[in-house]
C-alpha cells in the first residue's frame, strides 16, 4: 500500500513513521510513504506557497497552482484516492479506515495557514476527512493518523497475536479493561474471574464490560450498536420494558397553584395507553385517590384493551384483584406510594422515580436530567423506572421527596407552554425510546 503526502513541512512526516508496527511495515516494504512539497512547484525567488485571501481578513491562504502541481505529480501511479485533512471533513471512523485499506494508493493533502483555495478541493480532492473536532496548525498530524490507522490493517502488518478478527468481533464497542502482573498493585487486585481459568466465563465478562463501558461512556456509539442474542443476556433488559408511566391526578396543582385532585379524562386514558403500548413500556398506572374514578378508569381501559385485536396476550384486561393484575398494561392505584410499593414487590427493588415538571427549578439541580442523560443512567441499572406525569397544571411540589430524578421540561420556543399531558407524555416517550435515530425510512 502506498501513501503520498503533500506538505510544505515534509520533515514532520518521515520521523513519525520509523518506529513501531508502521516503522517495521515500511522496512519490510509492505507500505511505502513518500512526501512532496508544493514549494518544489514555485518559480519565484521566495518560493511562495501562500497569498492573502480575496475579500480580506486575517492570515494567508495556500495558493492553488503549487498544490495542484504537487497533487497531480503524486496521484498518477497507481491512480490515487486524494484526501484533504481538514476539520470540515467527514469524521474518520474505523469503518472508513477498513474501506481505505482496500485502496492501493492514498494521496494525503495537508493544508497550512488559514486553509487552501477552494478550487483545489473542487479540482483535485476526492474526499475531505477530519480526525476530530479541534483545529491543528496543519493537516500533517491528521495525515499521520490516517497512515497509522490504515497501515495496521494492511495484511501482514499486525502479528497474529493482535488479530484484526478479534477487533471486528468488538466493532462498534469500546475495549474491555486489560490487566497484567503484578496481581496486586497496592490494594488493587486483578478481577478474580481473569485468574479463574474459565475461558468462557472470561470471554463473557469481557464482553459485558465492553457493552457496559460503551453504554456508559459512548451512548452515541451504543445507540448504533446491534447486540447479539448472547449480548442481550449480558445486558439489563431494555429500559422501555421496565419503564412504568403514572398519570397522576393527586397531588397536582390547579391554575392558581392550589393542590387539588383532578378528574379523569377519557382522552388521557386512551392516548397514553396507546403510547404505552407503542413504545413497549411495562405498564400505565392511573393514579387517583377517588375509588369511583379508578373504577371508571379500569372500565374505560378494559373496553379499549378488548378492542385491541393485536395486543399481546399478557396485555389483556385482568380480572380485577387477580394475580394477572400485575401484568396488566393499564393499572389503577390510589396513590403514587401504592405504585412504588407494587413495583418494589414485583421487581424486588424500588423503582427509580422520575418526575416531570414545567418548573424543574423547584427540584434540586443534582436530580435534573435531560432525556438522554436519564436514558444513559437508567439503562445501566436493572430495576424498574417510574415516570410521573402530572395532570392539571402539573405535579405538586410536595412530591419532590418521592422523586429522585426530574426531567427537563419540553419547550417549544414560544412564551406559551401548556402542552396537554398526553402530548407531553408522547413527546417524552419518543425522546427516550425512539428507534429511528440514524435509520433510513
Ligand atoms: N481536525 N482533522 C484537521 C485539522 C488543520 C488550516 C486546513 C482536523 O484533520 N485535519 O485541524 N487540520 C487545518 C489547518 C488548513 C487544515
């Protein structure tokens, strides 16, 4: 594999590629690296490669002609893929590195100063790559990054021991933690499983560590990762399947801020039940201290559930008071504490209780979470999550003590902010559980 680097500072390139696996690969002739400076294509006595920008402004721009000449001298043999290193390029990923290694020849073009004349990009660049969201003083370090990442995938560069096969098994995940001697470093000893001699158990532990680290540190990567069936056994159950929604009718506030008990509405029962089913939540709890209202809610829910031909069998309306009650999609309770007690009994661990409020300032700052923060946090703990939605003008502040997290409010950007509870609930569920991130229609 051949790398050609266009740079006005060639002395930055070669010395960085003499040691390690890349150095050995060069010595073995598995990869070659050449450099060429645009300065070789100037004819004035100062060998000028920059000029001031049209339109004014600070700094200098790389002149097009010397750059174009250097690129075209290098790019022909064999025909090259021409890459510009720039913060404005497509972020480099391991997936792209695996594609680049299939090409016989890369020309890596390094800008300096404020940048290069745009027409060079139009005429002589095939792809713009960024190695990260920061600004270097030139593209050379970016070119070295590309050479290093690509070279180690060239067959024969890495030894058998550090196999690329092993890496593709963990593609899209962060690495599991590594340990070597001594067994005890002060009071820190190596995890016992690694000295157990049980290779299958070690492999599962490492996989679980990689999954957990990725979920915790890189939720963006984790969202795009497709766990296998075996992976799922190592992970807590999907958050939606252990998330409970509670529609709270007491204690809530009215328009004047007074604590009241609101009345049931048909729409809230129906719409939030549909959202609960759509997003795969465990259950929807209608919370009111008024017995007749609970009966009415159960009746409305039963009629609706009976109508749902496609609803899963365990989601059928239960005979009231039966054991099946615990599995019902729509449940009723006289208070939030009753729901908390039920979930504690059902899961063997108390739920993480999450409040929603248009005024989260009344909750401790440490408890406030954005939907993605809550998702990252709750995905790692295996127990149930209970999300409280307030009817009327919202949950009463007196609930602060029952709530351990509060979600940032939904804001539309206008002065008026009073979504219906079923709209707010649906938007919230979508923010937490939508499955369309990055997926084509
Ligand atoms: N980030 N990823 C990067 C960079 C320096 C001004 C254009 C980066 O790849 N390259 O910061 N490059 C700039 C400096 C001219 C290149």
